[in-house]
């Protein structure tokens, strides 16, 4: 167990240090990104929410994107949720229309705000949603490591909203506070 911890700490330290002798990388129009993030979510009731069910899930999102300007990245991501509360269920979909606005374009860590939307199929049976096919909206903040080459660490917090967008029933929807981490590669032309 101790050996795994030491190896894990060494990998994080290696990924966190910049390569000496190379200029610090910056985001730029034309760059592409590929990555995968995962994490944990729990239902919550923000100011605008009506979620009352106790819901927890593991999240997995492979994604790809492209910078249209030095600060704006458009991306798409697949969504896979595995619910364990209130009972085992799954959700899968596509957050196909998403974007990130980078607050900085250089430095070792790049903070950003992000938002996206898409479609979602779920087997989750709770009072807040009454359909199998739903819509998803997500928004939040994140930090991406900025490196000249190799994988970049990513950390995100988002509100993930699932509802039928008023197409049937009461449409209370589900809001979940979601914490994600992963890696991305920036592909420069």
C-alpha cells in the first residue's frame, strides 16, 4: 500500500512540474484537446432547484475539443453516470454543445468557466424526472494544467441538471453537485 502511494505521488509530481529549458505553453486558436474525466456527484438543491431525492453517482466523460480563439474552446463530451443511490441505475448521453472560457491564457494553471447541454437516456426512477429520455445542462468552473507537452491534469466542479425541459409531467428535474478530475492532451498544429 505504501509503495502505491509513493508511486502515485511521484506521478503527480512529475505531471505537475514544467519541463526545464522549454517555454511555457499557452492556449491558442487552432489547438485541439482530447481527454477523459471522471468523478462523483450528489444531488443538491441550489437556489433554483427542486431536487428532493437523495441521489449519488459516479461520472465518466470522454471529451474532445478545439480552440476557436485563444480564450474560447468548443468541445463535446459523452456522459456516463452509474447511480448507486437511491438504487442502482445508469444514464448515458452526449453533451454535444459545450464550451469553455479561459480566464487566463498562460501560466502553470488555467482557470475557466464552462457550460454545455445535450441529450441523456436514464434508467433512474425518481419523482423529479418522469421520462427515459431527458436533456442535460451543466455549468461550472475548472482548472487545467498548462504544459508544453504530455498530459495535463484537469479539475472541475459543475452543477449537472437533468430534466425533460417541460415536455411531459411536472418536470422538477435533478440538480447534482459534481466533482471531476482527469487528464487532457492539448494537440498543437
